[in-house]
C-alpha cells in the first residue's frame, strides 16, 4: 500500500480534535491557572480561546486547500521551499517524543486519588501504555476517531452535569474565599501554562488526508472541536474554584455536587483523555516521519505502510524514542513542568511559521485573520520568555543539519505524488 486510507468523518474529526486538546490538561490546567490568575482565571481562559480561534481557522483553511500528511511542514514547504518545510517537520518530529512523556506523566497524576505508585511503577506503566497505543494505531485512525468521539462526549457530559447540579443545587456551594484576587501578571503567567491546553490544533492537520471529505468536513470539525474545548475549560476552571487547594480540585468539586465517586469518574476520564491525546500525537508524528522519509530526509526504511495504511515503522521508531526519554527522565528525576515549557516553545515556533506560510498560500481575504494568528504567537512568545530558547536552538541546529543532508526529492510536488 502506498497511500493513506481516508476513513475519518466530520464527527470523528470533532472527537479527535476535542480529545486531543482536552487531553492531559482538562482536569489539571484549570486548577493551575487559578493558582496564577486567581479569580481572573475564567476570563483568562476566555481570552485564550478568543486568541486561539484565529490560529485554528488558519490551520483548518490550510488543511482544506493543502491536504497532506505533512501538516505544518508541508504548508511551510509549499510557501518557502522544501528545506524550510523539512526544518519545521523535523521540529515537530523532535518535539512530540519529548512532549509525549511529559503528557503521560501529567496523565498519571489522575491515579493519585485511586492508587499510590512508586516512580519506577509509574515509569513502567507509562511504557506499557505506549505499547498499547502502538497496537491500537496499527489498524489506522478510524477506530481511534470513534473511541475519542465517545470520550469527548463523556468528558463534556460530566462537566455539564456538574454545572447543572450546581445551578439546581440548594446547598451553599460557592467559589472559595481562598481564591486570590487576579492580577495582570498572574494572567500572563496563567496563559503560559494554559497554552498547553491548546497544543494540538496543528496535530490534526497531519490527519486531514485521511478525512473522507476533507473539503466539506475538516474546517467544521476543527472549529467545533476547539470551541467545545474552550467551553469545557472555562466550566472546569469555575468548578475548580470551589476548592482550589485540594490535590485535584475537580475531584473535590465533583464530590460536593454529585457524590463520592469523584476520584473514580474524574480519575478515569482524566486518564483516558490523556492517553487519547498522546495517541493522536503519536499517530500524527508517525505520518510526518513517513512523509520526511519519502522526501529523503529520514531513512528509507521508514517509508513502508501496512495493509491498513498505517506507517508502522515510523510509528515504532517514534514510540521507541519516547520510551527512551521516559527512562531517561526517570533516571535523572527531571520534572515534567520544564519539559512542558520547552515543548510549548517549539510549538509556538511551528505556529508562527505556519501563519507566515498561510500569508503566501491563502487568498488575501484570509490575511486579517492571519495577522490575528501572528499576534497570538507574539503573545505566547512573551509569556514563555526564556523557554523559547530551546525551540530557537533546535531550529538553528536543524537548519544547519539540513544544509548538510542531501534531499532525494527536489520539489514539494514530488512529495505530493507519493500520497
């Protein structure tokens, strides 16, 4: 088989998009933003959603007109040349095996109300999860899309049920007095954390070639998924204000409103949602590695597809690298928070490059919203500060390396013909 298998529908796409964004942060990030922004945390999420929607629209428009498994790397390649496309593609390929372990570490936080694990047990559990994801992805993304649509509906259902229980509750449940008053500095610090909640708007672009009707379904799927996620994050932030000092504020809020099953309901949903996010990222970067292999940047052994249209060898090598990073993080006792900041910086670089590519590739009527997307990237750079250094060094290093490595494909059209 030499081409990817188009199986994803609009609503499966909504599920993939929403579960990717909800991911590891849906029940954790709101509490962290309250710690920084205080009673301005809900408005912080509202502002972030308003800022992220232009980026989402531009990515969706690019994927609609330039559907390709290479995602942002292909967009930049079409706009500025194959070498720059390779640089962006390799940045994404380098970021995901680093970010996925951090995401799994965050996800395993949901086990704390249920079970106590030693660091070694947690590491072994994370490696086991990656092995399960490899088996799941071998049969393509249709099964993942269906499962993650169900997951997204379950998370949204629990959150909206909690909101309804609060609205119709006769008790005195209210925002805790321990929530601090917000400041502008706190909002900026909260944004730096909350960016993680929307890393993923670019990941689904790698799967656009696998939509049954990308022209009709991709833009609605991406926009609806992003909007739904924004609403869920805002509601979760408000609910987390009931007891922001708890180990997991959403568990405490659930117990106040719906009973003692909170650790199980929130814990299991948080676990599955985090696993779903990492699963989509692995699937996306595997397809990107497959494209880069077809383009001669990476070894030819990564070009093969199995009978389900899945780049098996690429998926295997990406997940093997992630496992090595998990082991290394365990040995060095590296906190996942710093890894998250580094990964955020890499993705902001990719977002900015994609917005610049859109300026060249899309029609002039898209330019006002592209400017808004670039402004959002500038705000993210300001919030991340020195954490952008890693992304910049990676970009410089990859550019120098790609100057040395010869490409087997002279033009981007050659890559397109391989799909």
